[in-house]
C-alpha cells in the first residue's frame, strides 16, 4: 500500500521510514504542502495521504483526492481545522489524527518559556554571542515563593504542576471531579481555587 506524505521534513522521513521497516508500505515524501496547486500530482490509486498543519484540505482538494482513489487522510497533528470534514464524509474518506501530543513535552516547553522570561536567557544568549558579558538589564527574579497560576488541570496542567520547581500555588479548575483525581504528591503544593 502506498502512502504519500505532504509537508514532509527530514525527521518525518527518518522516523516514518524506520517505523515502516516491519510493515513494508510504499512511502513517498513531498516537501510541498498539499493544496489545489499540487493535488493533481497525487497518483491514481494512492489510498493514503498523510498531511500536516499547513496543508489545505478543502472540498475541492478532497473531491480530487476521492476521484484518485484516496480512502484515508492521516493527519500528523492534533488539529483538524484545515480539513473540510463534511466533504471528507461526503466522499467516503476517513480522517484520522494524532489524539494528543505528549502532555509532559508541552508542559516542559511552557516551563522553559517561563524560565526564559524570568531569567532573561534569550537576551543573555544574544549578548554572549556578541562577546558582551555585561549584566545590565539581565537581572531576573526567583520563582521560589511566587504564585504560579495553572489555569486548567487537564493533562498538560497536571504535567506543568509536576514539572514546576515546587512553586505552583494556584490551580484553577472548572470540573470538581478532577480534584479527587489530582490530589496526589505532585499536587501537595497546590492551593485549589474556583
């Protein structure tokens, strides 16, 4: 079975090719994004198209894909706002997507961004590259003793609180049942608020 990837980066090719070793699908990778300008390049009889966030799966594009025999649109992303789901349903094309990214990875990235702002490492990095080691304007502040508000206690909010350096003091939630499920050692520093 052939799978055609659009908006493919070198890491896509590396990881999908490695994962495909035990399956033996025919994989083809294109760097261009999928849209009306390129949809006719899809070979007839290609059953699976794998797309990413910048691909435009409009009704026109989906109609052409259906005429070429595409049966599955596999999205390498959680969002699907770039896909006309009604058109896919109308043409009998199944759409699948990534259900979620690693909540820990997203939370750690948010924590890294927070620390970058607090410690001004983004500015310090640029200065050091220019051989400027002056501290003027680079003084940050401690997070210790500060209140960090976590708005939402879903998977990412929980992971953020666990990753934070013991300083999460405010967790806002909307669904009371989550409180019972979350009060574990990671939440010992949280003060629950409505």
